[in-house]
C-alpha cells in the first residue's frame, strides 16, 4: 500500500540534480542494466492518479523485492514495493487515489536492499559479487529520463493561483488574530475592558483569548495539516514553511503576551498561559521583528501586496 506523504515544511528550491542521467545510482558506479524502465506514465483515476510503468530486471534474481518511490525533486510522494517475477519483466499499475494536485518532473526512484531480500534471493546475489557489490548496498537508481507530469501546464498554473489564495487567506486570518489580541490587550491594560467590580476579570480575558484568538489559530493549523499532503502546497513547500512559522509564532505570542499583561497589571499570570493545549507553538522565534520578516518573505514570494492584508 502507498505510504502517507511526509510533510517537509522547510524544503527549499533545489536544482534538478539528475538532468542528463538516465538512471543514476547513489553511492558508487551504476550497475549497468540492473533495472531498466522503458516507459512510465500517469493518468487521472478516482480523484487521484494511476501510475503505470514497464521495464525489465534481467540481472536480478526471481523474487527480488523492489522498493519504489514516486518522487518530486528530493521528496518522496508515495512509496510502494513490488516483487520481480520469474520472467524478469516489470509491468505495474499502481493507484494513488489520495494523491491530489498537479506537479511537473515526477520520477521513479528504486531501492534494492540486500538485507530486505528473502533467503533465496540473497543466496543468488551472493553468487554474483561483481554485480551485487555489498559496499554499495542498498542499490538505488533514479529514473530521471522517464520523468512525467501530473496534470497539464494550465492545471498547474491554476493550482498556483489557488495556492496564492490559500496563503493570502491563511495569513490574513493569522494576522487578524494577532491584531485582535493587541487591541483587547491594550483595552484590558487601560481598564476599559475585561472589568468586574472595578478589577481585572481574568476569567473573561481567558475566555476571549481562547475563543477569539487561539481557536481561530487552531483552525488555521488544522487547515495547514489537512492541505499538507496536497501537491498544491508541496510545490510551495518553502512558503508553507514561512506560513507555518507565522501561525505558530502568533499562537505562542498569545501565551507570552497574556502573561506580560498580567505582570503589567501586577497580578500573578493565569496557569492556562503556561500550558498550551491542542495548539502548535513550535517556531524559531516569537519576536515581532521575526514575525514581520517571515510575513515579508512570504508576501514577496507569493507576490502578495501588503495592502491585501488590510
């Protein structure tokens, strides 16, 4: 079965390292003809994609376990295994019904691990040490010349527009929560809001922060997680990293700034401000300067005018 798509939030833009190599092998010289693919293609299927590929593994023993990875740049989209039959032919059709979106330059990566092979395959490999060099195990081949696209150029352009809208809407939502906190915190400090009997109403303040600031941020974080497996965001992974940092930093600031408010009022901070619940506060920094920097980087990359955030 295909494995779940890992989410690498801070993946940057990589140059294509395999251009000009039909089947490059990691860690040493390629083993010529170990596995050859003649075709690899995809077509839409049940809301996702269906992969078909044909090739041969003439130099491999019958029963060899082949571990495949569907790749975009250096990132694995899905992984699956097949077993080589007695005729040494490779002809596979693999459905990926949960793989959503579009991307160019998708290719197959193959790993053959001696340690993962059944006993009879190991014995056959042991008899041919010149082909199966143990110091190069696992034998890994990338089939860059058989790369293909998921979708058309028009679909990818439309997806890019949808990604920009997602980034803009999410960023606006996060900054709105930050602004609302700032406004209400100022009112609480001045004594114009969150008062009960002439004193600061801690319970009312905590209800506000949870309902009007943290709950919207939790919803944004859930949306980021739900969209994380979609190719729309995978191809924008650097900006996804920026956006995640922004949302998480604002979430962390809601705890830090709430404690600061209590201290300014000369009272002991509420215990709830020390224990984030069901919210991600992992970020590199919660300083306003860092938040501004990441916002500017995201807007510059996605071509978002700062006026659109108002």
